[in-house]
């Protein structure tokens, strides 16, 4: 008879590496055998399942698919279910980094557009503040004042 892997010890080792509580692996409440890897889950895995992820087992390999059509999709291949749960943490951090980079690019673009708009508004204000001239009796005045503009020939 084959002795099972020490799954609880492996789970503890995985959990030491996770930085977020959502990624931590725990035993399901209704599970009876702690030495069966599929009796474990994580909040991150449950969230992906709710968002439409599918887990398939083909030829001993575990495949997790999530929105393959979407550019932010996920295709994960692992030897066992615990590795699927561990890889999810890694791919979640990659996804967050890509999302943060995209948000930074959008913020930079919005900032550039905002500064362009502000400079255009400043130029328009300065243009509207500009002086207008009026001529009285052959003398050029700045409109609304008694300042004379002299012409030197």
C-alpha cells in the first residue's frame, strides 16, 4: 500500500509563502480526509470559481481556465490541486501588477491631457486679458485707461 503525501505539512509550507490571507489554503469544513488534496481550498480559488473559472483533470494534470478570450485571462497547468492553489497566488500578483501598470499609464495620460487643457485655458485667459487699443484724435490709447501709446518713427 502506498503511503499518502503529508498534505497538511505541504499546506503549511505553502501558506508560509503567501502574503495575502485570501491566498491561504485551508481544509474544507465538510472534509473528512486531511490527506486528500482536493479537500483543501482557498478564498482566492473560491473567488475565481465564482468569476467563471473551470478546473479540469486530464491525464493526471490539473488545468484551470479563466476567461481565455479576455486578455487578462488565466490558463494554469499543475501536477496536483495544491499546486493549482499555490499558483493562483502567483498569478494573482502578476494580474495585480499588470492592472496597476495599466492604471498608472491611464493616470499619466489623464494628467497630460489635464495639463494641456489647463495651459490652453491659461492661454485663452491671457488672450482675453490682453490690451485693446482705441484711437482718439490721432492718439492711440489703451482702451479703458488714459495711457498713451507713442509711435516713434
